[in-house]
């Protein structure tokens, strides 16, 4: 909750700068609350409204489960690595509940 406003401002600035294809590396993220998920959802929707996308890389199994429970896996597809997220085709980005 404490860092959500900064994250939101950063992502909106990046999107406003014309960067509409975003991969967020969450490898070092150990905790995310509802406000953090809200930031990701809003940024993803903003990117999609402008023809882009937002993908998550390195999300821990707990976050992947939360995204699955909230039915957000299509909006916030999660990949194991940044390389996988970057190279995936837009229609094939599917969040797996647990890593391989």
C-alpha cells in the first residue's frame, strides 16, 4: 500500500511516453497487496486501450494463485522469465498457476 502510488505514477509516465508493451519483472517482489494488484490492473488496461499490453515475469506462485482466483490471468499474463514474457505472442500469454 505504501509504494502503490509511486508504482502507479511510474507506470502511467512510462505509458504516457509511448511505451505500450511492458514487461514487469517481479522476481524480487515478495509481497503485493490489493492496492498493488490494482496498480497492475489499471496499467494493463491503459496499455490495452492504446494497443499495447502488460506482462508479468518472475511472479511467485502465491501471486499467480491470487491472479487465478481473481480471474486476472488474461489481463495480467505471468511468465517464468522476462525473455519468455518478451517473446510470447499476444494471444498466447497464459498465466500458469504454478511454475513448471
